[in-house]
């Protein structure tokens, strides 16, 4: 049992070097660290947006949450999931895309729900199901098309965050955005750069992660910069609801 677990973190050579022979080996230790960080990112991603979900459900408000951001991120995560799965990458190198997709889908449904747009929930779920069927049906997407689709996620993720950044700037507030969720996604991006450099020789993936990290950093800075103003506006909104 323990041997199978270690094999999941180490190659056969590194297992023999570190475990059987008890020899010090920097590349093998780096591989172990990368795998551990990778699985840590995946584990963290499974709950990373729950603070945002709880904040929306508790307040029943979606102030400054951009449906366009969630929708474009969902498409990007779906493409990424299909790309990594198609080319057989280790789950430790991309697993967070699965959990972020599911949590973003939940958040988008909540936005539609609290904006009293139930028809959009059903339309969104139907389209998402259709896209997933295409992405995971063998042979429907060719080997040559997958890299093009993955490259398209770079401007897609950039475009997904720009409306959110603009919304925050225009309102001088970050509304219902959760600092905890944005911060954890940002830290996960930092860790994912390290694991990608160690395990994946794929410049498309690396550039996409780096650009996404930069834009997430902008949103994180906005939350900090508009913190006092956001609290004032939230208190004002809460005061109106109690009158």
C-alpha cells in the first residue's frame, strides 16, 4: 500500500535511490517536492472557492461578481481538462482544473439564481454537458486541434478576468468577491508554475498559468486596495435591507 503511494510520487529510479538505497539525490528530491506540491494544489483546489460560495449564499447577493468571468473560466477549464487528459498528463499536474470548473459552475448557477434568471441555469448546464461530451468522446477532437484549443485558453482566461477587474474599478469596490478564495487561487498559481517547470515541457501551459497568475494578482490587489470602501458599501446595502 505504502509502496504504491510512493510510486505515485516518485519514478522507479527515484524510488530505488531514495527509499531502497537511502541515497541523496537532488533531482529525485525535486521530483518528490513537485509531486507533493502538485497534489497539494489539487487538494486545496477542491475547496478553494467554497468561501466565495458561502459568502454569496449567506448574503444572497452577487455584487461585483461577473457572470462573463465565470463562464469564460469554465470553458477554459474544460478545454484544459480535455487537453491534459487527452495527452496523458499526470492528474497531479492539472487536477485543480476539474475542481475549479465544478465550483465555478456552481457559482455561476448561484449568480443566475439570485439574479432571478432560472432559464439561464438550465441553458448553461445543457451547453456545458454538450461541450463535455465533445471534449471527452475519443476521436471527436484531433491531436492537432487540442494544442490550438489549449492556446486559445490564454486570451480566454485573460478576457474572463478583465470584466471583473473593470467592474471592480468602476465600482471602486470588490463587492462579494472573497479575499480567501482569490488569495488561495493566486498561491495555487505560484505553486503550479514550479510543478509545470519540473514536470511538463509545455510552453503553452506555462504561459497560460503565468498570465492567469498576473491577472489574479491584479484582482487580489484590488480587493486589498478597495477593502475599506467595499466594507462601507456592504454595510450600506445591509442597512437598506433591514429598513
